[in-house]
């Protein structure tokens, strides 16, 4: 059962505007997706009707807000098929989730000489926290290489795994090239080696039905703002028995059971990891985004996204001076490219003048740019509200850009 794309698009008020006298074409979805009206309304409803601090209050508003917040946690649990809502920790986003894990995992499990594996494809958010941890603990960061297409070299990965490997941290989908990584296989190999696995799901969560039990990942991180939800909120999923063992990340209110100057004891999961007043409004916005995706059907959205990516790829292959960067066997939502002789920044600026929003630069993934022998790319990243007509406009705009620069 498909969806009516016009009705889908109509739910995003921001898409109705013109930029530089052209109807907006928004191809920067890997950076952040736009928000449907029901997400905007949910946040506004909270502040209009029951804004209150949660968990501590006996009064009506506080109880209502607490119930709504904890119900949203259950929605997240169901969305990613976790076994318990205790496994769902609300964070500020993927970056925050990974920093939390790097700290808590490091304090609990990492010793001098241990190893952590990341890949060459990673976003800086899934490199730097591990690098900082390795420096702190005198541990070693190992890197899975990729081939020229942008696929991870699994043979090399197998060789990296050894008795000192404590954790493997890899992305589900690459934000720079769109590579869909074989995460199930990666997890399986890690577990056979008795290593734990974090999947950075920032670029997968809006496009792929994620089932953390089926994947059997130990940790999974994602951001709400990349799945039609608000900014400033995200999730760290962790298996309950592991989260129970981890040291807390931040100290403060909410995360404690009791405090005295002699001894402080910590709260139960998931509160042990949620110090301070949480971002209630955006948790409710995230829940609305989940309902939105479920209402439309994530498989239906994926069909539209794949059609647009395939169409764009085949049209771009026909343009002489275009070089597509990232030709992995399985890709999700991203077309990264260069135009021979024209700086990506100039391309981005000209496209913007024609109402087309793309991203240019290294996409917070300098190592993969270096691996590909380039400084950056022009990246178009798609969502289900993007159409083939928009791709036609995009292709025309690229031809115009080439003409202008000669
Ligand atoms: N990981 C990947 C693969 C990403 O694409 C991004 C953002 O682009 C992040 C992590 C960081 O996400 P956030 O900025 O929402 O914390």
C-alpha cells in the first residue's frame, strides 16, 4: 500500500515557501529533516496546556507531563523494538548519546591497551568521543577501511577483531556517501569475538525499520531531528544488563536514589542516565514524529526515497562533468558528487539562488573525504517529500551552473 505523495508533502508547512522566487527544493535531509504540522502542534500543545517539571510534582500538571513523558518513552521502545522502556535513555541527540556511552563504557569497561574499532566512514561524532576516551585510558583506536566505492572491507574488519577489542562503533548508514552498512554481520562477528557493538543510527532511523532485538546490537544511537522530530532530543538504546553495569555519565537531580556527603546512590534505569530537568516538550515532539512515521508507514517512505535516489543517480550519470562519490552496493538517501572544475561551495551557492538547498563540504566526515582523495562534496540527501520533478529541476540547475562556470 503506497502513500499519496502530495498529501504527504502538504503536511510540511515549511515546504510551501519560495526561496529566491523559486519553490523551495529541500535536499538537505541528512542534516535535518523538516517537521510536519503534527509535530509542531504537539510541542506547542505541551507549552500551551501542561508545561511543568516532571517526576517530582504531586500537582496535576506535573503528573500529566510525567505521564506523557513516560508514555513517549514506551513509544520509542516500541518503535525500535527494545524489550523494555528502561533501555531507552533520552539524550540531546546522537552526539550526546555517543559521548554518554564513551564516558560510561570507558569508565566501566576499558583498560589500558584495550581496543575500540570504528570505520573510515564515520561521522566525527562517532570518532572523536572514542579518540578522547582512548587518549584518557591509553587504549587504541582501530579503523575499518573502505574500498573505492565506499563499502566497508569486512575481511579487514575480521582481521582487526582480537581479544583486546572491547567495542565496535559503526554507523548504520553513512551521512557522507549514503552507504548502508551490513550491520547485522558486523554485530555478529563482534559478538563471536565477545566484543560489544554500538550502531550510530543517525542516518538510518528515518529510512529503515530498526529492530534492535533482531540486530542484536548492544547500543543504538539516534537523533529526533533527522526523523521529522524536533532538535535537541535523541536516544541512546542499551541492553538493560549492560546499562545496569555502566557508571552514570552526569551527576545531578533525577539520577540519584539518595544523596549524602558520605555516600550517594544512583537511581534505577533509565533515570540513572538522565540528570537534570529533561527536555519534555521535545520528547513529546519525538513521539509525534514516531506516530507520523508509523501513520505513513516507514516502508512506504523508503519506496519514495529509493525512487528519487535511483532517478537522481541515473540522471546525474548522464552529465559529463559529474563524478558521483560513493557507489556502494546498498545506499540510502544520499547522492554525493563533484562537478569537474567547479568548487562545491560555488555549486551550492548557485543552487541556492535557484531555490535548491544542498550541503557542501566534508559533512563532518573528514577521514572518508581524505580516503576518497577529496576535500569535500556536494551532497543532496532525500526524504519522502522529494519528487522526480524536483530532480528534473536539480538537473537543469546543474546544467546551468556548468554553463555559467564554462
Ligand atoms: N552520526 C551521523 C551518521 C550523522 O549523520 C550525524 C549528523 O549528521 C551525527 C552522528 C550527529 O548527529 P547530531 O548532530 O544530531 O548529534
